[in-house]
């Protein structure tokens, strides 16, 4: 199960996620994100504080979002990923693709 909430900080949408991002939940993530993109949003801060698990399907969803926001002149920043997810980013090479911040304050500064 995954939880998904969003709010705004400045010109960025903060998406607070929780639970598992995997084959079963990535369609929900993609659907929510696509609605925000369709509404004209292009900069996202993804708060991973409560994300317990990220599968390869979740990585693909994050990569898709990162490419889309970049194409629109925006950014995607991932915040507060737990150590196992940080390790996954590192061993997969995604730490070189994703912008990763330790907290919302750092992410907000990156967005400026």
C-alpha cells in the first residue's frame, strides 16, 4: 500500500509518499503525478520520509517523472530516503540521475 498527499511550497509541488512503491502501487503514483503534470506543474519535491520500499517499477516511475520535469524546464528532488533506498539509488547509478536532498529545507533551496 502507498499513501500519496501533495501540497505546495513556492512554485514546487511537495508530494509526500508513504508505504511501498512497487508494481502494485506505481500505477496510482503515475496517475496522481500525471494529473499534476496535466495541470501545468513542472517542479516536484518527493518526500520519501515514510517510504518503506522501492522496487524497480518505482525506479522507472521516478525516472519517467525526472525526465518529464526536465523536459518542461523543472526539477524533481527526492527528500529523506531511508538508508536502504539510498543504497538502491547508489548501486543502480540513479544517485547520479536524481537530485537527492536530506530534508525539505535543502530541497526548497535546490528549487530556487
